[in-house]
């Protein structure tokens, strides 16, 4: 099943807005663990998966540190 890109973008922007202009170490998800790229990708994956309607799943989330360096998170069924 697919999601309208406008809806997906709205959901993703809502999740990412929590990071904008904030010190990552002070954000709730990263108080007890480091905000590594891997952990950021896992957090975004979980938040996005929780926000989607039933039956729609997230395949993978990739967080980028630079143009050539990133980390991906996915769950295998």
C-alpha cells in the first residue's frame, strides 16, 4: 500500500521539526543514548511507523551525515 507524498512529507517534517535548532543530547529520545546517526535513523523509523495508518509500513529510513556517509534502519519481518 502507498501513501500520498504530501501526507508522507507532512508526517516526516513533523518528526524532523523536533530536531531543528535543538541540542540533540537534550532531546528525550537521546537522554539515555547517544544521538548517533544509527540511533537517529532508528528513532525516525519508529516515530514514522507509529504515525502511519494501519497496514502501511516503513521499509527503511536513512539518516545522512554527509553526501557520502549515512546510516539506515529497517526491520525485517
